C-alpha cells in the first residue's frame, strides 16, 4: 500500500497534458486553443464546448445525505482502525489517541464536500500533510487515503468556479510534489524506510525503484481523482443539456399547437367569409330590392324572395357541410354527430363552375362576362383542382365585393394561361367599371383571405383601383407545373399547402 500518495508534477492532469484535448478528438475550437492557458485548463476541467458552465449547488437533500454518508464512513474508518491497531499495532512513537483522532479529522470535512468543495480539498490537504507526521500509522490505512481521494474528487466534480479550482488544484499538487521530493532528498525519510526493510536482491537499484513506484502510484491516485471528478461534472452538464433540450421541445410543441389552433381559426374564418358571407350578402341585397318593389311590382318582389329562399337554403346547407367536416373523426369520412359522410359531400367547385356563378350574379343584376385565353388549347382543363378551387373562391369574393361596394352593373372575368422565363402560369383577372358605393366599407378580411389563398400556391395578387379609369381590378397569377398546366405533383403540392383550407367546404352555388 502506498502510504503517502502524492502527485508527480510531470504527469499531473492539471499541469502536464493540457495539449491533449486541444489536439485529440475532443479538440476545442481554434479560438479556444488560442485562449490563455488558464482558460484552456478551465475548458478541459469542465467541457470544451461550455467551459464556464456552473453546476447547480447541492440541494438540501444532497447536503443531508453528505452528512449521513460522512458519519457512516467515519464509523467504518474507526472500525477499520481498531482492527489495524489490534493485528498490526502502531508505528514506533505513535500514540493510540493520535491514531484515532487523525482518522476522525481526515473524515469529518467530507460532510461538506459538495457544499464547499474547494475549502474542503484545501483543508483536507493540510490535514493530510500534518496528520501524516502526527500519526504515521493512520496515514497508512485505506480509510485515511480514501477520505482524501473523496475530497479531491468532490472538488473537481462540484466546484462552481472552475478557474478557482485550477488555482487550488495547482497549489495542492505543487505542495504535495514538493513534500514528496523533500522526503526523497532532504529528509531522507524514504532512505531510512528502505534501510528498515534491509537489502533486496532485485534487478534494479532499491531507492530509484521505490521512487518510480511512488511516482506511478501517486499519478494514478491524483489523476484518477481528477478524471473521475471531471467525468461527474460532464455527466451533470449533459443532464442539464438534456433537461434544457426537453424544455425546448415542450415549448416548441406548445408553440406548434398554438399555431395550429390559430391556423385553424384563420381557415374557418376564411371559409365562412368566402362562402357563407357571399350568400348572406345576396340575401340582404335581394331583401332590399323586394322591399322597394313590393307594392308596385309584386312579380319582381316574388322573384327576389325566391332568390332569397334559394340563397338561404344554400347557405344553411353549406354551413351544415362546414360543421360536418369540422366534426368528422378522420379523413376516411367517418360521420360525426350525424352530419353525414365525406362521400355524401358535393365536389369542390372549380374553374368550370365560374360560368354558373356568373349566371347567378346576372340574375341578381350584375352582368358578368367570362373570357378564357389559353396559351395551349386545353390548358384550363388541366389546372390542378386545388388551384381551381382557389380561383373559384377568388372570383366569388371579387364579384361579391362588386355587388356590395360598387355601383357597377357589369364585370368581366378573364382566365389566362401563358409561359414565361420561369415556366407556365395561370392568371385570373376580375374588372368592373363602377364607383365606390358610399357607406359600404368592409373589414378587409375578404381581400386578406384572397391574398392568402394566392400565396399558398406560390403566386401573387394585385388588388386595387384601375389605372386611368373608374372601377376596381383584382389580378392574381400563380405558377404552374413545368410540363404544362396539369400534373399530379402540383395538385398534391397545392393541396398540401392549402391543408384543409380550400377543401373543408364541399359547397354548391345552386
């Protein structure tokens, strides 16, 4: 057993191998390698990626456990000391009271090893040196040396100030190294010890062999304490990182859920505005017209009331359909609350339904001219359904705005396809020549929803007064698949971009 464990200044992990972490697989960044020596040592004792992380102080339960563990270790150490005293006796000149008191004194500081790691390691080092002379027998026992090892380990594992740790460990290692060197040279203590052993017939000289042996044992002793403490520190840092990562994941999940709720609310608001509000606007306009002609033209009032009846039924049906989709249990069309199945819903409106929409507006007093301009014949027939649905909603919103907010009696809808330097495109343009109707300012949600629909397809919208003449202009342009206007991939991409926003309402404009 090594009776006086001390470090070797040439192999101490706090002094010698500083360059290893800078050149090995755990190399710090170049900036860290150019940092001062103290900073690099701090990084090595802690972690190269986070050299100044401060380990949280021990909890009340941990401090209580430290006291209990120190008491338990003290009891074991005293029992071991009694046994050693009984079978081996004491060294010459040693006294029993010094023997047992030394054992108690080296163990007691361990009760505070995690709360005050640096003061404990300094105090333990001083006690180790002094008690070695006070009771050489106690210094030879395993509990004595184990207590000092625990103090070294706790200092590296729990010190919050890593630069102060480096200074303290340098002082401790330097002191122990000088003490060990003096024992071999100045005091001749080890020479006297070997004289007591007698001559040994070995392959190497006796004193140099013992010196090298002592050096190796002390290197393992101190180096093991430092490496074990460093591993504990890094384990705590990794646990801290995992906890922080878990917290970030929870926060991100909550943010994703919040965004999903907001997106769902916007989607429902857009559908309600684009579809249901359209019919409600028609009902309001026709009701006003019926009121004005009720006395002098009953036939016209009857026609207006029929339009109101049809629009109200359509609005109610689409509201029920909207609720049915919202309550559906899954994409397979499972019914929810008796609202019907997905198979029972009407198909999504598209470009082919714009003509019927124009005719219904004509019946309500707005003549709509629908024109098509195709770069290649059949382009409009190959428009992806999701884009066709959005185009239909844009026309529906634009014409509803003409009725509500303009004095125009005519409007034009133009559907165009073309090809440019960036590929094929689809363009929709709605024009009217009226003036703004007084007292009919809207909320702006309709135009906002129109722009959102166009952006979902990667397009752009130009909305505002016509240049050089009266009226309003709505023009949207969306890119199309490179091979032509149709194609399955763009349909899926557009549908994915829209989510359920354009597919939630299986509306009809009957």
